[in-house]
C-alpha cells in the first residue's frame, strides 16, 4: 500500500472540454460576441437567477447549450466563475485537475488520499484507454463513458460503479450497494464504501466488470 501511494497519479483531459470548446466556437461565430462579452451583457441586463438568465439569453437568439453555459458563468459568484473558466481549454483543465484533487483530499480527508490513489492504480491497470478526469467534488473514470467514480466523504470514499440493472448483479459479500441510479437512468448504479486498506480487497473485479461493460462507445 505504501509503495502504491508514492506512484504518480496523472490525470487526463475531461471529455467535457471538447464539448465546451465547440460551444464557445459556435457562440462567437454565430452571435458575434465571445463568452466574456455575453457574460458581461447578461450580468448587466438579464435576470439574476439561472433559469431567468437562460431564458433571457435564448430570447436574444442563443441556442440552449450556449445560453446554459453563459447563464452558469453569469450567475456564478466571481470566484466560482473564475474556477469554472479553467475548464474552457485543454491547458486550463489539465492545470486545474491536480488542484481539484488536492482540494478534495485536504485537511482531515488527507488520510484517504492513499486509498484514492490505490483505486486509480487498479483502474489504470485495466487498459491504456482508462482516463482519470477530476472534477471539483469527484474523480470520474472513463473508458468510452464514465464507468466508475471516486467521491471522498469525511471518513470514507465512495467508489461508484456503472454496473447496470441491480437485478442482474449478484454480490455474495454483501458490500455492493444499490445507489438507485439505475431507476433514475444514471450511469452510476452501485457503490462500494472504502474506509481502510482492507476494503480495497475485492475492488478490482468490480472495476473490471464496469470497465468491460463499457467496451463499446
């Protein structure tokens, strides 16, 4: 375990960055204003709430995705808006990703960091196409889609897994928990709670199962 925690844990470009790049390119090309100009205009003239701001932007001719992005930035607190702006470019995201992880495992949660890194190492070992893409509060693991995610709490990690219909998933150990995600049509349908090194036993087969279920795009 100690040796695993010393291995670097690099991060990968989040798929949403390319999506945002496409929105930004179309926004300026189709409207004549870039994101900063639209945000400034919305803060000056649009309703202050997210829903109202988005509706106002659509009335100005923006598409739904464009309006949603501008509204999120316009209605965010200044610090939040700056933080989200890191995600606009590949370079910005990759610079921000380590800070997301550092913040997640700051303070009392620092003791959980070796467990997080051990999970990531196991996931990386499944194949060269595994991508580790930190967000502000969770770290999703991608193949073609999210097949797992790690979220820290005060004294444990939740390892979320995309395993499909709970009726088809059998766990003799009883550790695997149904998140209710399948009924809500969420990707993540199950979770394992990780509090100690011993809890890592049995993690790899479930990670592999989730990874193999995402074999096709």
